[in-house]
C-alpha cells in the first residue's frame, strides 16, 4: 500500500502559516541576518527550538498545558518581562548611530554566547511560540492516528527549518537598504514596538486568565 503523505503536507502548511508572521522571534532573526551575525547558528537553533516544542506538543504536552492554566500565566509573565527588556534594548539601540558594515565578521559584531542565549529565550521562553507549537499544533496533531501524527509533526518541523534559514540568509538581500544609520533606527524602533506590543498582549492575557 502506498504511503499517504497528506498529513506531511498539511503539517507543513499549518507550520508555515503560524511561523510566517511578524513576531518577536522573526524580528530578531531578521535583524541578526541583516547584520550577518552568527546566521547559521541562529537559524539552526531557532529551528531546533521549534522542533523540541512541536515534538512535545505532538507527544501530548499540549493537552497537559491546556488543563493547567497556571502554566500559561507563569509563561506569559516571564515572556512579557523578557520582551520588555529586549524592546528597551532595541529602542536604546535606535538612539545610537549604526550602519551596516558589509566587511564586519560575526566575531567582531556579536558575542556568540549572548546570541545563543537570546535565540534560546525567543524559541523556548516565548509564550506565543509555545501556544502555537505545543498547544495548537499538538491539539491538531492529536486528531491523527499515531503514524500520520508523526508525518504531521515532521511537516511542521520542515516548515520551521525552511522559514528560519530562508529568513536568516535571505535578509542579506535587504542589506543595501541598511547602509544608512536611519534605516537601522527605523528597524530598531519597529523591533522595539513589536516586542512591547507582544509583551502587552501577554500581560493582558495573563490578567484575564
């Protein structure tokens, strides 16, 4: 009997629709891709972070989280605090003079340890990402039989890898637009607004859970 790959395709479509949106993690990956700072590490860790969360969701953790609202409250407050701090850093960076140096190396422009910690925080401590990957994808995946559930989860994971590597490496095509310091100021303000907006929604949701 031929294998039915429709769950794989459905998982890829759902994963892409959830991931391809303006959010804290995507804004961070875009900015680092423009600066060409540790691009491969950022794309890989972002994808692996989603892989972990999706695997947990498809494995049944999403059902547990849905049954324990306190976990969502704790995650929302923790994520909001992180996003408020990072948003502040983005606004602070917007006040500085910065332009894109095409000859700068990743070692010159950013500490790998700090970048790794930021990526892990955006991936694993982001309540929106947890809700999308663990709860939503997990709950939808639960409707598939065990074999098809694995294909569905694999499809969403493939969408994550495709998106983050495309975003991180594709950002360089926008590099000419960021030769001017004003371009960076606008981007940093945009990133800061995204971070604070999402933080605000997390706080609002936590207060109304």
